[in-house]
C-alpha cells in the first residue's frame, strides 16, 4: 500500500490509497470520500512536506457505484452509493473500457454481504463497452472495439464509467445485439460453458443417449446452460423450475422436459421415463437437494455445482462412485493460469453463436441507468430468489 495525495483543482488534499500487485496490473485507486465533485484531480506522493515540491499528475474523475461496509441490508443508504473515482490507467495487457451496460449477478450480492472494505469498493462482473485505450502488450483488441466480458473478482468491478480488464478474458460483443442485451451474457456463458465442457467433459455433438438434469434452470446460468446443452450436444436436457412462468421460460430456451424442484425429483423423472440421469448440474441449494441428486444419478455419474453450501456431506456419493466437480469462472483469472486465454476464445465462440441465431440473450429485466438506486433494486430482486434470466442496466 502506497500513500498518495489526491488534490482537487484548488489543490485541497483528499485521502487516497492505491494498491499494486506483482502481476503487472495497473494500480487500483480507492478514495475515502463518498462524493468527489471537482472537474480536475491531481496525484502527488504524500511523504513530502510541501505540496509544491513535486509536480502534480492530473487525474480525471469518473462516475461509480460503490460500498464500504459489508453486510448492510440493501435498503440502507450506504449499502450502495454513487460517487466519483479517479480514472484508472491500463497495465500492459489491460483494456480501458468505456462501460455502456452491465448485468447484476448473485456474486455481486455475495461479495457485498461478506467482503469488508477500508476504501470504497466497486462491484460488478458483467460488462459491455467500447475500448478507449489499450496497454502496451495488448494484441487482441484495439481502441474502438466493442467488447463484452465478466472480469476478474480480485480487481475492481464494472459499476463504473471506465473499467480495466485483461484482454485474455474479453470477447468481441455480438454484432447483432445492443449493449444491454449483450451485457446479460458473459459471466453466465463462461460459467455454463466451463460446467458443461470443461468440468463434466461433455463433448460438443456428444452425449447421445445420455441425460442432463439442471437444477435451477430458469436463472442466469441455467438460461444459458439449457441453450448450450440443447444446441451443441445430443444430451436430453431436463430443467427444474418451480413457478409456471419460469417453467415456460425454460421450455422456450429448449429443455426437452421441465420438472418442479419443489416436488420429489425421482418420481417426476420416473413418470417421464427419464431416470436415471448421467449428469446433474446443480445451480442452487445443492445441500438441500443432494440426497435426491444422488438418488437420480446413474452409478458412476457426474455431479457439478456452482453454489456455496455451508456444509456438504459428500460421503453418499461413494456407493455409486459419483464424481463431484466444482466450477468457479474466476479461477483462471485469479491464478493467471496458462489457459486463461480460453475465456477469450469461449466468448468469441458465444458471440458467433449469438450472431448465427443459435443461442439468444437471457435478459429478464432492464432496470434503467447505472446508478445506486437502480442497482439496489437489482440486488433486492436477486436476494429474493425470484429473478428470471438476467437483470441489466445501461448508461450512466
């Protein structure tokens, strides 16, 4: 952590700190004021007695939505609030993106609930925008490109006018979609793709004669997963949803069968002559459904999940030699894995599939402009567990 003075155009100092990792990323700046309204800002090292000793570096502010205290109810004025932050500077492999639209995901609410912060934190892991500037080592994009991406959970998020993201986890926006429609896709597409093809090892055009059960098929990830499984494999796709409108949504996305996860799964599958299943992807309340999932899985079947159960007793999997597969779409960026660029390749493929009409966007609600009030509404809906598809916001 390094101390820096942030000065407005009257050279009045404001507290600020920045962090810089050893991975070559550009510094991430965070200030302690909730509202910065100056039109011009300047940075200067703080370990000097006179403000005039060193030259000032001008910093232009940008709009952002932030939080500082974890665990506040979403109705609290400080759960999310509007502010200004200094514009970031790209590192060697970074794109500086002018954010046009974002989507809200359960991870946003989970981080807001659990990650305390001394300085204002920016959430948001779905963005669409236009590349304004590129880092010195960037080779995949240029200024002016329209892009979409989910970003990295260990860097500031996309609830801001400008955003830094590593080019290796970015794709070109589908040409056939507007900004808001494209914003619904990145995080869920990456998660769904990695679940199906990387974690479970299903091959494209494979799966003939096999069955996939998706628990929570009407949510953000499920809405993409149903499409990918139906369009790119020969699996029989069975989705679960409990409300009539969500069941209809899952059918429209391409599920061969839809059952109700509030009722006994085995009985419904038997009635459809769709038991046992070869694969289960559990997207919600895995600890609640685990005994039923073990029951309906074929011996030597595979179970994948993305949620965060407080406890999960995996011993019941042993008798059937069932395998358990976790998916976290941030793993590649967190650990800078050698295959990190696969997320760029994946998003390019998804973009092409959208433009070809093979899969469609999964927007459920458009909540208007990107500001604290609208983001609070979005967080509230996600926390209620009643969201269908994705919630998107557009423009500052």
